[in-house]
C-alpha cells in the first residue's frame, strides 16, 4: 500500500516539475 502511494507521489512530482519547466520556458519566449 505504501509503495503504491510513493509511486503516485513520484509520478505526481515528475508531472509538476515538467509543468513548471514548460511554464518557465514559455514565459521566457
């Protein structure tokens, strides 16, 4: 159960980091 939660958390953070990177990149254009 804990393992699944850890996996979801890491996937969630990967998506958020990608979104932040995209946002910063687009705001510099």
